[in-house]
């Protein structure tokens, strides 16, 4: 059985992520969306919120699993008995960081391969960071994130204003 790990922060999940997960689900028997437990960052959505949103978006996809991890990614990949790390590549600007990570992971665990996938063209400029910035400044993100994420973003803003 081919198992792939798609790691990241997913704060929030975008339609670019969704596109990559769907591609991965067609290519591998199972794809595990693995969210990093990162104590240093102050995310917009808590880890349980991000997990819940992603599970909800993929509740009809039997071979998509959502999980969390901390520590080294390669150790997590080994623990899950996977052989592949999936990463999305949007533009040349992504390449340098992705190249460094892929080679470091290759050095740490030579039997694990990183597979890069391009999202559909209309998602190549979307990033979680831009979504948060645009939304917080009142811009429209419709069509760029799943509807559930849009709803949750609205709730966050209302909760912040109410606080
Ligand atoms: O979506 P992101 O934030 O670009 O994802 C980055 C992620 C989670 C893939 C990366 O930070 C990671 O793998 N962290 C786990 C710690 C680790 O293994 N670091 C060495 C990677 S070369």
C-alpha cells in the first residue's frame, strides 16, 4: 500500500492545499495530511480547529487522513510506515526552501522520497499568509478557500471584534 504524508501548517487550509490533497489521493492509496504541532508560532486557528476543518472538508474521502505531528518530519513518516512526502510547488519562489528541505530530509532518511506536485493554475498565487492578510483587511477570499474556512474566518473576525 502506498502511503504519502502531506505535511504543513495549514493555517488556514486553502483551495491550493485541497487541490494538492485531491491529486495525492488519486496518486497514492492513502494520503495523510500531517499538521505540525508548532509551539513557537501563534497561529490564527488552533491545531484542533485546523484538524477539525480539514477532516470536515475531506469527510467523503476515505483515503484522506488528518493527523498531527511534532519533532522531525522524517521520524513521523517512518512511524506511519510511509515512503513519500508530498509538497506543493506554486512558483519558482517556493523552490529554494523546498529544495533545501527535500535534500535535508533525503540525508536524514534516504529511503523517503519527496514528491512535488503543482496545484491547478488558478491556485498558484494563493498562500495561507496572503489569505489571512487579505481577509483581515476586509478583502474577498471567496473561491480561494473552502467555504467552511471562509465561515470560520468570519467567525474569528467577529470573535476578535467582540472581545
Ligand atoms: O506549510 P509549511 O509551514 O511550509 O510546512 C513546513 C513543514 C511543517 C513541512 C516543516 O517545517 C517541517 O517538516 N517541520 C518539522 C521539523 C523538521 O523535520 N524539520 C526539518 C525539515 S528539513
